[in-house]
C-alpha cells in the first residue's frame, strides 16, 4: 500500500509502496524509532547498564557474562566523574577498550560541578577526562549545559557525542547547552528522549531560536532525535515508529506540531 515514510538517508518525506500494518490508523507516517538513552537502573529495554557499586574488573566481567544472554547495548554510566578518577587507569579504561563498551559520562551539567573540578584539579571535567584517556573511547557526554567553548572544541577533536538532556536540565535549573557551538565543532548531537519525543524536538528549535538567534533546520533537528544516537553506538536502525493523524506530512509539522498522542505504535 502507499504510505508516507521519512527517508532516514535524505531526511525527506516520501510516498512509498510498502507492506505495513496500518489498520485503524488515519493519515499514517512511518519514521525511524529513536534510540532513547535511559541510564537509570541496570536494564531499560535497549541497554545493559553496568552496576558500579562494587567496582572491580572481576565484577564487571561477571556482569558482562550475564549481559551476553541478551542482544542489548552495553554501557558504563559515570554520573559523577570525580567518583571514578581512581578507577580509570586500571579498571574502567581497559575494560571498555577490551569489550567495546561505550562510556556515558554526565559532565558539565551544573555550575557546582564545574566549581568542584576547578578546586580539585584546576581543570574542567573534559580536561580531566582527556588526561585519563576517557575521551579516546569516544564517549557520550550527557547534559553538557555548563561546558565552555574550549571543552566543546576538544570533544569535537575526539569525536565524542553530546546527549542533550534538555527537559531535565531546564526543570533542574541547570541552564541551556551551547547547541550552536556544538554544531560548529561538528559534534554528534543526540537527544535524551524520556517522555515525549516531539516536546524535545520543539525545545531544540525554540532554544536555538530564542537563546542563540539561530534557526535550526527541521531536518537537522530530526537527525538529532532519530538518527544520531545510532551513529554514536555505530549500529544500524531497523526499527520504525508509526504515527497517526499526520494530515500535512512535512518536516516542519513533525518538529513543531506533533506530540506523543500521534504515536500509534513502534515496530
């Protein structure tokens, strides 16, 4: 049957003749299903998150053996860099390199955190991550609201990914990340989509416009939300999300006018 599809290569909406189950769905549109980065807990559907309470190579290897029974993505989540500085050289870095585990690091999220690093190291958290070799692993940096231009330039050099946590950071009063500067340094930017994908899309557009006086292209915003997370983990996206009631299938409509109630199903 003929159905509208968001082409993930060209980021254009095309009408294609495909075999899709859209019974009872009005004005359907298929888009790539986002890879949501949720790091709370040890298992959240798409990811295996290592428990770091008893941090040792032996414990990490035992967890890895258990994870091999599923087909999920393995990540190490470092929610406070200072807590793990003494473990980088002998445990975290070797383990991640040997087992191709992606580190997700919450860094530069608050002024208090930046102040702690200045007092303890006379450096930014990104400088500390570079010193210990974490940036060589091409990590995902979560939040990054308070990182400076120099930090972002360095992350771009190491091919890191920034995971914007816009809704949570705004609610917590952490501020607005320098989205436009991140793009300037060719950082791979993904969105941490928790509850409503389309609210996060609107936030990128409105914050870029309202704070930085820069109008993002709708295609680029959709790329952040739907494709760049897969790029960060170097995996293919074969899953689709079926939307309903998309009377005017356009990129602008997807970014500015849809909401979670348009989601019919995820395949």
